[in-house]
């Protein structure tokens, strides 16, 4: 994976250099280089930039070489007429097919997968984005049409943020890349209070947005951009009977997953596997071993020797209750491969605390992000550059505890009913699983709107801050309604009338927790800290579009003999040849870090150092006295809620310091501060913004 930065002078053209009397071409080139320097961890192999003759458009790229390691694969890419230019972050599969199809009309200059972007655009126009298969974020400029185009993959595996500074639209892989262009970040207090950055397109910084999964942005003739959707999840009508047999579904799902893994084994570098004690990563490892036996290459390794397949796992320690390394070891032994664990002591967690926040730009009150950074560091030290992972399975096959009860809100009319009744016993939803958050108190209309399938309680449980009294005045009171309405009228109609509640819950989870937490904090953001490109085969849209058609009754099934719910039933059956009996019968365990730490320990010292009165006051919206109480309860008394509050505020302090964020103040306070963005910054309008 790589890092990219792009700029467009709004209302620019030949007058661009007069947009800012202090701006000149050399300054723009320097700013572009500095923006790429801030994400050099994402692209250590090459760096390139291109500007239009009038400097109204700029594209920058920091390269991490995976396919075609030669200089020919360096970016930006340009067509033969020097009118279409592009930068791409990610991996595009099926590229060989398109090179063969378009070779007569486009002269490819490299063997890079990403070069197909320009060829496809010239052939299909902006509809080319629907042809792409893989994980990607990209920016393209067509000088003839004065068209600026940016897009993000269907599940948001790759990030893409944008803002406006000095009348320039800035687009980048990470927000830190905006800083050299004069961006002066300010907290969006309301969005932090509402946790909106976990479920909408607005970030916790004012005026900064992200393209959401399956979206593209287009600007014509230097005008403000419009954001549109090219792909979205869909599910069948819950009343329509599925004609396939269970066996047919199992075989097709197995076929699609094997193909997805096969595509993701292709690389000109070394490939490895992240392996935990769960079904998803175990299945990826098992399928990889099967494919090697069938003659597929494991990245650059052509030996066909399964024993050269390396797996990596995180070891938190048996006393923590969240360690799965023993199970992962048994799986690795069964496959016949080496397992390399990284042991996460408290010292190791503390040492990576601040950098994890900086790299991921995602403040999440858990230490699992530090574990993900550390396992990537270990894989990198072994020469690995590509790792296959298991993200995206739980979202599509009913793997989370929050989804189990959604299965029984309505009967599954798409599949013949079971010859038994599920007992009304709450224990079948809780045994061996993490606790489900209590429902949020919301209007009855909201519950009807989401057909009782809401997962907002989980989103809302991520953090609860001791806000300063003034900050709470600017929050939406009914957060779950705002969460629901964010999906739009058509999707809400589908949730209310068309989709089964299990599928509705999956949709909500994918659009919030998956993309904005899992794929950032314990995904690409953490992985690229040490140049590890992770590829999640479960998030191939050929796989997911089929998975979305599978009846809910085959995703979650009740076992009347053992009196338990079996999550991901159909996936277990499809993966049966590739995993052990232990994995087949094991209940889903979430990847969470330990949450009990002593008051005199290494993590406490890091958090305590960050949570000084000066640092907390500099945030502006956190109540100092309440926070001190939480710090004591969290570490001295072992109160998990208080621990997570302390952790989250410490992460905000890291962002405040490293981004140089302006202190938040009450816009209606006695000092009457200016309620606008810093001089030189033009904010993108906030949807539903408030004072």
C-alpha cells in the first residue's frame, strides 16, 4: 500500500497562482513533498509528484512496491497524451484481464496493477470505478475535461480524507498530510460528543470529511466537488424463498472464497498470514495451504513448500483472558507451518501507545491497536510485505453477539422454518460471548425506522467522556435517530420493509464499526506503520455479494441438542475442509486487548504523563475534575468504564499535541471567541452543523 496527496485549486485554472499572493510553484512542491514525508511509513520505496503547468492541480505519491518492483511502477501515472494523470493506493485484482482487453488501445508502461486505472478511465469514463476489484483509494485528473476524480473501495479498506484550505481542495490518505498546506486543525466538539465520526463522513476535526465506502468525488472545471455513490450493499427481499440447496450454497461460497484468497496471494514480495484462534483467520490460513498444494505461488516464493508459509499472532498472556495464541499454535501445527507470536507485555503496549494513535488517527479506548502495530513490526522484520487477514467475515455471516438476537425479531421466510422452536432463554445469546450493551433510550419512531435492528448501542458504548458543561449544550439529544437518518431514505425503507433484521444489523455495522474502527485502528492504519499491506479476502465484493443473498437461517443456526446458537454456520460448513474440529466448534471471541492494569505500571505512567492538567485544559472540552476521578477508578479500582475513559482522553491529548489542535472554547462564552475556522482555512460545510 502507499500514501497519496492531491490538491485542486477551486475556481482555479490560469489564475491559480494568484489565489494566494504568498503561494508560488516552489512552495507548492515543497508542501507536497512535506505532506508525503509525513506518511513515508506508507511508501518508503519511491516518491513522486506532478503539477499541472499552472499549478492548479497537484498529485503526490509515496510508493510501497508490491507488484512490479521496478521504477516503471512508480507514480503518478500518465497517459501517452499527457492529459490523464493518476495516483493510486492499494491493490487491484483482475488487472491482467484488463491489460489483455485494453492492450490494443492503451500502451501500458509497467507491469503494475494500478496502471489499469488510466486505461479503464479512458475506455469507460468515470464508470471505470465499478470495474475495479480490490482495496483502493485513488485520485485522477483529466486535463482536457478539467475533471478531478477521487474514489474509495467498496468497504473502505483504504482511507481517503478531504478538506479545503486557502481555497484548495486537499485529498489525502491520512489527515496529517494536510498540515504542510496550512491546515490548522480544530476540534469538532459536537461530533466528538455524538460519536458521529464513528458513523458519518465527518471527522472529529472541523471541516474534514472522508469519502465513505463505495463513494466517488468529482469536480468539473475547478468547481466545488460533488460526492456520489457507485456501489452499496444490498440484500434480497426477506419474503422471497431462496431456491438453492444448502449444499449448493456451501460449495459456491467455498469456490468464491478460494478464488478471493488465490488472487490475494499474488505479489512480487513475501506473503504471510495473521492467525488468531478464530474461524476467520484459521480459514484463510487453511485455504492458503490448500492453494499452495494445488500449485499456487505464495507471493514471491515459488518453492511450493507449505512449511515456508509463515503465520503471525498476538500473545497478550494467559492471565489476561483474551489470549488465543495456544489455539493459533495448534492450528499452525495442524497445517504444518511456523507460527511467530509477538508477546504484548504492558511495557510493549505502553511503548507503542502514542505512535499507534498517530499512525491510525483513530482514538479508540482499547490496547488492541498496539498489538496490531507490534505484530506488523514482527512480520516486517521477517521480510514480509503482504499479509492476508480475516476482517469482514463476522459482518457478513452474523458473527457478533449483537446480531444474534436480530435473527429472531422476525421469522426467516426465505428459508424453510426449523422443526423446533428456539427457547426464550437469554443465556443462549450470552454464553461465552462479550456482553451486549444496553439499548439506547430512543423514540418509538426510530425503533420502527430501524425495525428493531439497531446496532447503535454498540457504537454508543465505544466511549463516554467527562465533557465540560458548556460542550454538552451543542449536542443532538437523540443520537440514535441521527444515526438512523444518516443512512438515507432508500436504505431506511429497505430496513423497514425489505431486509431481514439480521441483514439490516449487518449493514449498520459495516457502515460504522467495520469501516471506521476495525479497518482503521486494527487494520490498514496500524498495519502500514511498519509497511505491511494487509489483504482481507472476506471483503472481496464477489464474495460479499453472494454472502448477502444467503438466508439468515443459514448464517445463525440454533442447535437444539446443545442449546446454543451457532454463529457463522454456513461459513463453518464451507470452511470445514480447511480448519480443525476445535475451530469448527469454537464460539466467536472478539479481538480485544486487556483492560486491567495496575496503578504503578508502565501503561498508567504513559497515560498519567499525558493527562496533566495543562494538557487536558488544552483540549478545552473535557472536565478536569471528573477525569481525575476516572483515572483513579480505572487503574486503582479496576473499573473498566473509567479505564477506557482515561485511555480515550489520553489518545485525544496525543492528537492534540502531534496535530497542534486549537483549544476548543464555548462560542457563546463571555470572551466571545470567533466561531469560525482559522484564518486561511475554508471549511467544508457540515451537514446538520450547530453552534
